[in-house]
C-alpha cells in the first residue's frame, strides 16, 4: 500500500448526494426486483444478473451499517453498487442509459488471496454515427453517448461487472477480509467495495486501451481512442503513431508513457503534490552534489518546505562498511547521527525498525540506500512513533553519495543533505508536467498501461493498487479519473 | 468393467476433452482463433457401448455430453465469450469482448496480515496474481516494508 495522504475535508457533498440517490434506487430495486437505476447527469442501471437466492438476491440477514440501509446481504451489495453508480452518474453526462450487467458469483480464491472482481467494456464500436474519430474503437457506453443513441447490441450491457460472492465468508476465500458494504469509508480491515467499484466501473467506461499491452497489437488493426493520448515520452509519439513493437516496448519502460490529454494535463497542478527531493550539497559533496529522486515513506512526516537539513552521516555496523541499523545504534554510530541525517542501507529488517533506531539515537532524518539495482521505490510500514522524515534512494545513487563520505570525522562529513520537495516537479509527472502511466520495468502478466503511475501523490483511484487513503471522489481537486474520461470524449 | 461404467468413463473422457478445448479457447483473443477452436470440437470421441471401440459421437450423444459439461465461469457469470465481430446497419463495426479484456482486481494477504491489491488484465493474469505477493512483480514501483 502507498503512504496515506491526509484526508481532504471538502469531499463529502457528492458522496452524500450519491448515497441519497442510492437509497431511493434501493427502494425501487426492492419493488421491481431486478433492475435499479440512478438518475443524474447520466443514468446508470445496475442489471442484476444473479439468480434468486444468490448474489444480489442473497437473503442472509444483515444489519444496516455505514449508511447502507439494506437488511440482507444481497440488498447491501446492491446498495453499494448503486452508490458507486450514482457517483459516476452524477459526474458523467449521456442521453443514453448506461447498463452495467452485474453479478456476485464465486471467483477464484485461496486462504490468502482472492479475485475481488472484474469489469470492463462489454462491446467496443467504431465508425458509429457522429464518431469523433473514424476507424477508432470506443467502449460502447461512450460510443452511445457520442452517437446520441444506443449503439450496443440490443439486450447487451455496456459494462460487465462480476464480484466475488465468497470473499471473506469461507475459510478458503481470504477469511476475515470481506467486502465492506458501508458507504462511509469506515472499512477498517475490510475491503471497501464502493472504492473498488468506482475503479472497475471507470475501466468499463473507457479507462482502458483495447490494444494488447504485451504485444502492441490492435484489435482488427484498429486503435483505441485511448491510444491517441498515450504518449511515448521518449520518442514523442503516441501509441497511434507507433508500431506494435514500439507500443509493447514502451509498456515496460520505466516512466516511458505519459497521458497527453488536455483535460488531465490542465488538472494535474491542482491534483498532484510536489515531488519529494533529496538535495546533496556542501564542501565535501564533490560530484555527488545535486538533486535526487527519492521514494517516499508511509511512516513519519511527509517531506515539505522548509526542508529538514543536516549533515549526512553513515551508520556503519557491518564488516563491509555498510550500516543496517536493525538494532539500537552503538555509541559511535549514535554520536555520528545525533542531530544529523543518517544514511543506512536497506536489508535485514523493515524500514520502520531502521527509522526507529536512528531516531532513538538522535537523528533528524533518514536516507535509505537500496541494496539491489532498480528504480526508485517507496517504503511502507506504520509506526506513529516515528517523527523524522525518511526517504529511499537507488543503490547507484547510494554508491555515489557514499563515495563523498569517505573523508569524515566522527561527527562531521561536510556533506549536507536536505529532505524537502521539488517545487518545479509534481509527483508522478514527466518533465513536461504530464502525468505518467503505469509501466513496470519488468513485464508482469496482465500488467496494463490503463492505470496511472504509482508515483502519483496524492494516491489516485486509477492506480493499479487500491490504496486505503482513497476517497470516493473521481474528479479534481482530489482525483484525475474524470478528466481522463473527458479527454477520450465523455 | 460394466458397459455402463465404460460409457460413463467415456463420457468423462470426452468431457475432459471438451473442458480442455474450452480452456484453450478462453485464452484466445482473436475471432479467427475462436472459430478454429470451435471447429475442433469435432475431435470429441466416445467409446461405443456395444463394441467398446472409440468413435465419433452421435448428435444425441454430443448433445448429452454438452448438457453434462459444467457451465464455464463465463457462462455462470454472464460474461461474454471471446471477441466476436459485430456490425450495424449504419455501418458501425464492433467487437464483443471476451475475458481477456476484462480488468481484474486481485487482493493478497502477506504473512504479516496486510492486504495488497493489484489490478491486472485478463483471467489468466488474475489466476497468476493470486499466487504471487501483491507487490512482488512491481517492486520497483511499490512501497516495500523492508
């Protein structure tokens, strides 16, 4: 999980409105049984595909909680679905009712893992009436909005959504970690269904390319509307302008793809926070002087201005000269880091333990050098007792900075470290201020560029992981999901 | 072995063939591949209860086999089959997408009890993700605890 950002205070109105519509919709649902709808700027209908007695029709008694008034498990599931639909319905506009074919069914599970659910566009269409671009795939919900008529095959939903009916309820299906069906985000150790639904519905509405990420192949050699805005920032060509091989390569190039849509780019400064930065300076810094990109920590205070500055002093507690700081620091190391910023190496224990040990020794900040090659990564962990800022740097940068620390006394290095923020660069953006898309360096099955980067701060709904600090907002100033949907035509 | 048992085993063997073909087809993304696999269903064989020899099923036997085959997850959940080309009178072209284009949210619990999620595309990737730690494959982007 990514570090949690401070919750934003003014984000409840839309959520509350959505919940109110959901309640009304529930009453309708109970009256008519199979179909509910949320009327707003766009109408979204949840088409209940479950058989009697299961899924949305599960009669297991449930106690109303978290703003969900349902009194059976099935009703509460339906209310949660309707709540997510209401949020999107009040955000989007369309003259064509959006149909979500939804069901709760048994999906793959183990005792420690589970498929929560899946969703996506049911059909894609090109060259429909009023299509903004010829020979281009649009998801059917968007195609229908743009056409002003329903272009989907009669009887077919625009979006398919299936969720796991066994989650948390059986010993072989992540027991104890079921869906939280409340609407108020007080999910505790549960999984907030509404957040997951907002994410999955967004994919179905068009937050996805239909071009194969792994091979770069387009369906029937037709590009997706998504591909007009997905920019290879190293060649300055969009996916539409690239070959299949170039597309596939860019999907696994670290920070290689940006979103080039005007709505998102305009909203980025409003939504994303400045990037954290480590500045190295001082008489002894030599070639190590400069600014470094860092991984943030989920513990301790976030980096800010004014920065926390001090001499950088390495912890040395290993025979090879490295310092792990997995145990309370020796008197010599404590003397070195007291009032300074401690440089430690990754390994052997969690980051929180290292932070606690250097903090207890009097350090005012911590820099962790990675112990293996790779890109910048963050540090998770939670300890409210950590009061000093911490950052993580790459192994290569660690080697460079350590080289400048060779000549030092027990208490001074002449190398200054400053933990602050880079006012000229926002977290998760490229050099031109466009948000980056998710492009893991190492290919992993199913990894998709249809997500924002995990470097964004604050965390975004459409990152590849559901972070626990997400709100139910989908638009600025909190979130960039809606601007992207606007870019593609919503 | 009684004829009835032999027939049952034959049916089960044929069902396995059907299931195998169905799983194979599930992984395909293109309509032409799907069509090819659909045609391959003709490879189903049954053991003749009279002669004990393998032969092609009669239409009645094939219908019976299909009726006994467990419904696919897609069928159970109302999801579409593989990509299917569509057209409209106004000239619009379309495709009904299959499992490969659905986006799956998978959650895993680490040994320390923390939940991590990952969003992957396609049912095969989802199955793969079930058996990997949430952040193992994305470690350069993730927030690791140690």
